[in-house]
C-alpha cells in the first residue's frame, strides 16, 4: 500500500505536510523518545518503540481527519528541514471545533516566529478551509514561551486548571492553561491580519475567494531528505477542502 501524504499549506518559511507511517522512526527519535520535548508538547502521550509509533500512524492513515478527529503535520523549514510538528486534534463535527497542538523539536529552532507562522497556517486551514467555529489550545503552566506565542497568534487565555495533570517523571502536579478563539474573534483581530500578511502571504482574517496557488517547491527540501520512501505529495488547496478530505 502506498501512503501518499498531502502538503496542506505553505507560508514564508514553513510547509505543513501530513505525517505518514514512513515518518515513524523520525518521530520516535525527535518526539516520543525525548522527554524534554514531550513535557512541553504532550506530557502523558507515550510510545516505547518505533513500531508503536508506526502502528499509530498506520491506523490514522485509514481514516479521514473527520473520523479520527486528528490531523497531524510536520513543520518543514525551507532551509532547516523538519523542525517540528503541529496538529488539529479532538475535532468535533457537532461543535465545529478542534484543539491546536504544536511543538518544535530542537531548542535552537524555537524562535517565536516559527511557532507563530505554523499556528497561523493551521488557523487559516481551520477557519477558512475547514470552516470550523472554534479553535483552542492547552498549555502547561511552566511552558512560558508558548503562552506568549499563543497570545501573539490571537488566542485568549480562558482559564487555568490548577494541578490538573500529574507528571510521573518529576512527581509533581502541573497547571494546565486553556487558550481559545472563535471565528469572529479571529476575523476581528488586527494583529492576526498584520502577521498573516507577512508570514502566510495574505490576510487570513479575510475569507478565501479563490484556491491558494501550488506550493513553491524551492521552499521544500528535496523529498528524499524528508521521507525517503514517499511519493511527491499533492497540494491540498485551502478554500475547497472539507475536514473529511
């Protein structure tokens, strides 16, 4: 079976590419086997082997995001290659909402601009391509750079759940902050308008009236340096997609 990924969106420096089973070894090395990354990204999500990661990705590959409730992409930098991961999780068709998950693997690439660019690209997909109503994110109390990035990207702090999670490694309880925005808040946010013009290439507070152009291949490292066994991916144009694609 051939797993043909999708390039979903592209900004000034980043391309979002859906993960596939061929990414299992890379994700195990950079993500699941790295406690320092996971304590910032998804504290209690674990995988003990590459095969466990591969099984997760294979299971997901058989379902649309609408059925799995989960859409996951690699963040590919035009010079540095894969620098992180971003996902829309916990999708609800009834409530038309999804949760943002975002993480950058290496500290040297944790520039606030990369996180904001990726967040704006996914925000564009969420509201303008998939036409959801609400987008939200959880953040651990100690992850101060992400608090700042979420606020810059247009999210509002909606509450703090004190000592909501337990970290068995550090043996301590962790506060969980929740940030959110709805479509009206996004469209009325002048900061999102300004930043998206610079980082995405257009004002994402305005609805799409035409499909986005094909991706600029010069911004995507040679595919054999990204996922050796994958075919050249397709570009899914924003504005004509539904969540189930």
